[in-house]
């Protein structure tokens, strides 16, 4: 399932690994509660992408539901999920400030 935008090529495994290592020290900037993903959450993530290419998002949903919500959020923000640990997902969007 492609979650990146059409003009942004998919990341290789090595690139994903490098980004995951860079994300280890980051704190979550967006929190998804019981209501799940909606336009407001997508706007918060889009705003976070104005300051950084890597953003962590914390979910309250169980793992299977969290994976669905993360993919939905990636589609809404035209970003890519590069990894998940527990209930936290890391999203990547390159050069979002050039839009």
C-alpha cells in the first residue's frame, strides 16, 4: 500500500532505517485520542511538518486499529509512515515547507 504522494518516491529500507534512528530522540508532537483520525488531527500533523520532516504521533488505540489510523493519517497528509514502536508512529514528509 503506497502512502507517499505520487511525486515523492518510496523510501528504501536503508533510508527508512536511517530515519528511524534519527527519530529515536524525538518526542511525539501529535496525539490521536479515542475519537481517532479526523481533519483536525491531519491539520495538526501538517502544521508539525512545517517545522520538521520527521514527526512522531502517539495513538491511544490498540495496535491493529493504530496501524489503520496511521495509514489513514498518512494519506490525509501525503506523508509516509516509516515505523511504529508500541503506540507511537513516526511519519516522514520531505520538503513540506516548499509547498
